[in-house]
């Protein structure tokens, strides 16, 4: 390292270096544009030699003409004529033409050299790579154009090691000096990265590579190399490193299970949570196929999910059973997406996994409780119908009969009394008892329709349709029965009759219908009861909701009671074209 002490002593190989000339003593452009100078001097020297040779040749020819014997009459014109005829071609072919060709070759070489230099400068500018050369004998340092740009210096500044050293970041200066010293003294490779400070306190990061030429005595002659501005690359690497660290932190501390799978279904990465839940060590799961952790029954489904990711780039809410190391199962939900490179090529699949074991257990418990609740509701409905029938029977057989007997006795007593005042009082009591008897009969019918058990389901529906719908509300009614025997248990009979009444009441309240029809048919071993009207109808969306769990309490109650006893409900409707609701259930075996 070139510390404060080493700077006082010259670096080995520079002991004989001449002191640097001052900037004012150097010729303009010297060191920064040396190309073409030597060629220019050689061309001028060649031209001077050519003139001297031409002069000597002409002198030789003139001397030759004076020596040669000439015929009379030619003496006057012999010298200039022979000089012109013989000298011109000889001079051209021997001297002028070679020089001309040489000049043309040199010009072409110079143009090629200039073009090559321009391309080099352009390439250095694009790559942000400059070159430098340090003559250790003259202590002269030459920089390329890109070097000046890299270090933020103008051409007015003469490059020197001291100038270069001042641009180095103070914290890196000792390192750079030590690296230069190690290269020159110990022949260590010069390949370093360091920071520089430009005018305006802008920082850059430079990657420098150098090489040393030695003479036969192993003495360093020239130190040369390149300097590249790698600030953008280093900043990008830093940002990438920080991003990777952030991703790794999120990846490892996430509450979800996160795995990375390649296109062949091989696990290439997983986070801590995955290893904790499954009970595997990292080396036990990385590199293993997904079949190691996915339950065999779900492998085909998992492979389809992987194919979907390869095709669409994502796959959401896929539920599987996963096998832990100890053999126990957990329920999971996976959301996956594909990771692609900058060219859009598939790299791997990232899977975010939720452990839904507790949720699935809660859903199963809820479903089980719902089934129990439905069964209980159905049983309560059956029990309610049975109790209604019992109360109706008691009202009819005991209370009703007692009231009728009492009214009969009072009528007889009234006939035997001669007092007008007493007769009037007894008549009022008889009228009151008559009203109570009628109310009791109505209550009995409301609790349990007697005809339902006396004459059957079809007769009860037909009579209730005529009396309660047509006579009371003025809606035209139609009853259809195929006439086939339809044996029904008391529970099914009561349920169907109750449902028909509720559907007809809904027609009166909501359908705004003019006509309503009830059809009862036997289909194989089932009874099918339809209630059809020509009212306002129901929107298809409402039809779907009425047939599902979001139905109103009336339709929902009918459907639940019917399904609990093995039947089902169908709804057909269109806005403005009425509705048709069909109930189907099994006939009794008797």
C-alpha cells in the first residue's frame, strides 16, 4: 500500500524516471493525440528525398548527353529533347509513381486507423470502458476519451497518477495505492473495484484492470489497462440483493406455508413454516416430488392444478390433503402462480398454502349439526301435525260434543219455560253456545282437516281449494287427479296437505293470479303434487335462490320438511308467465 511513508520513496522501477514536464512546456495535444505524427514526418522526408533524386537524375542525364557523340543538326535540340523524352518516363516510373502509390496507401491506412479509433471510442463510450497507459520511464500517463468522462475531468487537466489519486474516495485510496504497489513490486494481478468522487461530490464505482510490461532485466516499463464505470451495475446488484433479502425475510417468516415447485413437480424451495407443519428437515423435502407430501387420492387433482398453472399462469383455491412426516393428514388450500424470467419463459411455480384443517373440521361439525337440526325440525313438524290432530280430535269429540249436548238441553228447557223474560235469556245463551260451537269447529278444521283422514288427501285438497281459494278469494281453481290409488302414511299426508295450503296462500298473497291449478299424480312409486298459477311469475335469479339455502322461510321450510322425509321440491317460473311448484315424495308400501 502507498501510505504516507511509501509515497516519499519511489515505486520500484521508477527510480530512473525523468521528472514530468510542466504543463506549459508540453506541446498542445502531446500525449492525448499521438496518432499520425510519425507518418506525417516520414511523408515529408520521403518527398524531400524524391526531389533530391529527381535533381540528381537530371544532372546525370545532362552529363551523359554531353559525352555522347551527336550527329550534326541535333546539337541544338539534343539536350532538351532527350531530357524530355528519356527523363520524364524514367523519373515517373522510378520515382514519382512509387511515391504516389506509397502516399495513397498511407492515406488509406490513416483513414482506416481513424475509423478504427472512432469505433473504439464509440465502443468505449457505450460500454463505459476507458483505457490508460502509464510510461514508467517518462512518468507520462495517457488517458482515452472515456477515461476523462469516467473520472469527470476535462481535457485541460493533464492526467497523472497524482490527479488520479485525488479522485479516489478517501476510504479507498489506501487500498488502491497498495494494489498498485503490489502489482509493480510483487507482480500481483491488478483487478480491483473502488469508489471515486467527481466534481460536485458525485460518487462512482470503477472496475480497473491492469498489466505491466517488463524489460529483459525484469524492470517495469509500462503499466496499462482499462477502467470501467460500473456504478449502475453495482447499484442494480445492491437493489437486487436488498430485494432478495427482503423476499427471503418475508418468505421465511410468513405464517403461510410457501413452496416453490418446478415444471416437473419437484420441490425446489420451502419456508420454515412448511418444514414446521410437515415435520421435515430442509434436506428431506428439497428435491422431492410433490407426491411425497400430497395424499395419493389427490395426486391427479394436484397434477391438473400444475398443468393449469403452466397453461394459464395461475391456479386458485385448490384444496388437497397433505401428508405429514408422521403420517397424519392436514387439509390445505393452495393459491399458485407461475414465475417467469425477463423473456417470459416459465421458471417455477410459487405456492401459497393455507392450513385449513381447523376450518374443515368446523365445516364438518357445522354440516353435521345442520343435518341434526334439519332432522329435528322435521321431527318437530311431524310431532306438531300429530299434536294438532290430537287436539282437533279432542276438541271435536269432547269439547264440541259437550257444547252441542248443552245447546240441545238449553233449547229443550227454553221450549218448556212459559216466562217471556226467562225464555229470552235462554235464547241468548243458546245463540252464544251456537257461536262457540261454530268457532270450535273452525278451530278444529284449522288444527287438523278432518276430511284429510276421513276421505283422504285428494278429497281434502279438492274441498279446501274450492272453499278457501275460489269461494273466499274469487280465483278460478282447477283440480286434477289421475284417479290411481296413492297410499300415504299419516305423516306424509299431513305434510303434503300443509305444504299445498302454504303454496296456495302464497299464490293469493303474492302471485296476483286469475287461475290456479293443483294436480296430483302417481309416477311409479312416487306421488307428484303440482301447484300452478298464471300470476306474475318469478325471476330466474329468484328461482335459483328460492330453490337454495337463501330461500324465504316459507319455501325453505317446505323444502326442508320435504327433503327430510325423502322428497324434493322443483320450481319452474318466468316473469309474467306464472309459476309451477312441484313436490315429489315416496308412496307408502301398503
